[in-house]
């Protein structure tokens, strides 16, 4: 067997993590990526252990101890987490449970074991990935839309389904390709073109976090290397071209929007960080557990956030890597994570200063990715790639400086266990891909095979089945499907809200006292746990009105009216209730509020006309 064959799973990790997608799935990007990424990491670990020789380099002791300490804290946080299952496995959407942190550690070890042939293959894989990603996103910027995604917006999303993820992947991998290009003689043009393509992807993504990361990495590289004047001029020219591309593609306007936009930009991030800080304050020691932030969010959100941003979609991340770690693992988890970052950062700085171009490029990519994560959060598909590159950088710098001379003898049994785990993860991932396709067919064509039969542990498939049943007019079946999902994650706020909504729809349809009582009880619980949720207050008012509690309904609608200052729904409900009670002055006032918020609201206009004629 050729020596480099053992590194093919590691080399396949960057292109698979970035490029893999399934156009036939309900979610084209997540399931197929997560079917392959863990299997490749575990397969690379097995191959490197089994075929990598009898003696391999050991991770520097301080870094190893810090990493083990962080994983131990994560495990404790998961054990005490708010979501007993997803704290370990991750939600089907984010995939970032405690086991994903362990997977990142394994990817780091694999990167640290790579020899020259392995490094060359991984660099080739990363370069190919960012080249294709740049070509794809560039074509999207020109108007090509191969996949129609709900809520994706007008900006390119590449093969990651998110403009923010696209920018994160681009600034991570483009410097890797450019660093490799700087030290190559063969395939020089193709490697350089791939690196430039990655810069295009970063620019057209419109991801401001990625832009900040890329600029800081470029400045750090220039300061550390102090390149010749012609190199500085070339870099300056590249920056000018990038700015021109941003203007031409229409994303340059996102720079002033960072200050002017009241919902997003800097003010939006600050609002999110305030909520995250409250979550940390409420759960300082063990945190909420991985994937627990979405559960704790409702109790920590304030009036200001709700009035400015609402809950569509429900925030499930702190939008800052450090705050996200603190919220999910507590202050001890944050402290150990920062230690890990600082220890790796030492090698990154040393790599920027005096290492070969490919090492400096990988270090610049890691720096850019770390900086952008301050405004985003750890991304499950990209984190293993980043830690794989971190292992490569640490080994290259440590070997050059005489560090990490202690070697370890890998045990074949470890490779066997890793192989078994890789096969199991791949099988589970294949079932998830098949279930995702079933989910799309169910929503598109009606009754068909249920996706939850393949992955009963995935809450989102139960919610898909509930939606399909509701569309078919079978509310009982929809409620039962959501109940099955709550058996998986009993405190999930989306599932609880959906169950309460369905119970309310059933109560409105039947008017049966038992159904009304069930809907009201469910909504009272949701409103109690999430007291500043405008939508929950709006529905609670309807449930109270059905139960004959007019005063309680008025209080709930008043609250919803205040918390959702751009929505006319609560004001319309108040106007209707006042009109029925003959309180025309109040009815007119509520109708005017609704029309101020939505001048086209016909129901409010009719109430106002009727009241004026009385």
C-alpha cells in the first residue's frame, strides 16, 4: 500500500465539509454533510493509527492537558444539560453537541499526525474545495440559482446554505490555498486561481464577520512577515479589486448597514450578546449544556430584544463563539476553551512570523476563522476542518522549533474502534439523508413514507409530519406527531410552541370545553416559560377569549401589542373584542393602532368605519 493512501480520508474532509449537498433533500446541505464529516474524521483517525507507523508525534503536553480539560468540562455540562439527548448528539439542524467537540479533538490529532504526503493531500483537498466554492458563489452572484432556499435572501450561499457559513469557509480555506500557491512550482496557476476564487467567495458572501476576519488576518500576516514592497503592492491591489467586486456585486452596502440597520448589524449583535450574557449569569457553573441555549433563551430575553427582533427564526446560538461556549459550558468551560485557543494561538503567531508559506497560509486562515467566529458561532461542518488545519500548523511549527519530541505508540485496538464508529456514524447519516428526502416528498406530494420511521431521534421530522397532517386537515394526527417529537426533546421551545398552536387551532375549530382548556393550559405554560414572547401572548389572548376570560385576553393582547410594535395582529384582536363589547372608543383606538402599523389591514378599517357610523 502506498504510504499516502492512509491520508485520503483526511484529504477528503475539506471538500466534503464544504461541497457535499443533496438537491433531493428537504435540507440540501446539513444531513449529507453530517453523514460524511464524522465518518471521515473517524476514518482518518483509524487510518493514521493503523497505517501511520509504530511511533507518531504526541501533541504538546500543555495543549493536550488543556484540550482534555475542556472536553471534561463539556462532558459535565452535557450531563447536566437542559436537553439530555441533544446535549450529546447536537440538534438535527446544528449538530453541535458534546460529541462534536470530541470530533474536533480527533481532527486535531489527525492533523498533528500528518506527514509530508498527508499535508500535501490535505492542502490539495482544501484548495480544490475553496476553488469550487468560489466558482459556485461567483456564479450565484451573477444570477445563477441552482437551489431555491426559503429565507436564504439575495446573497450567495454557495454549497453551505448560508451566506455567513459561506464567508466563514472562504476565509478559512482561501489563505490555505494562497499560502500553498506561494511555495509551489507545479500547478502554480491552478492553485493561485483557486485561492483567488476563495477571495471572491468571501467578498460576494456579504458576510461582514468574514470580512473582518480576513482583514485582520491580512494585517497580521503583513506585520509578521514584513514582505517586500512589490508583495505589499500586490496585496494592496488585491484589496482594491476586492472592494471593487463588493461594489459591483451590491454587497458593499452591508458596510454602512452594520451601523445603520436597527435589526441587524452592530446593534443586533449587541442585543444578542446582552441576552447571551443573561443566560451565562443564570447558568454560570455548568451552563445550559450544548444545544441548551435555545431552551434558556426565552427566560433571558428582554423587552428591548423582543420589540426589535422578534422570534423568527428562534435564536439558538449566542452569535459569538466565546459567549456560546460560556452559555453552554459555563465559566469553567469558557476558561478552558480560552486556554486551548491561546496555546494554539502561540503556534499560529510563530507560523505567521517564520514558517514556510503553506504553514503561514494555514495559520492566516485559522486566524481569520477565529476572528469571524467572534461574530458568529462554532459551525459543526467547518470546525473539524479548522481543527485539522490547527493540528497541521502545531506540528509543523513545533517540529521546526524542536518541540513535541516525545512520541507515542498507537494501539491497533484504537484503530478498530474508530473503524466501527465510522461505519456506525455513516449508517446513521445515510438514514438521515433518506429521511430528509422522505420529508421533502411528504410535504410536496402528501401521504408517503414517514421520515421519523428512519430517524425517530430527529425532532424536525416529527414536526414535518405534524405540518403535513395539519395540511391534510388531521389536527389530532398533527398533535400526536408533535408529542412524539417532544418525547425526543421535551423542552424544545419550537415543538412546545407548535403543540400549543395546534391545540389552539383545534379549540377554535371544535369550541369544545376540553379542547379550549387544553389549549389554554399549554399556552399558559409557554407564556410562563417565555414571558416576553409576543406571539405566545397573542395566542394566549385567543385561548383566554375562547374560555370566556375577556379581561385575561385583553391583558395578553396588550402585552403582545407592546412587544410586537410592527405587527397589527394584537391591535385587531383588541378592536374586535371592544367592538363586540360595545366599547367603541376603545375599538376605534385599537383599530387606528392596527392601521398605523398596517394601512392595508381591512378588518381594522371595517371596524373603524362601523364605529364611526354608530
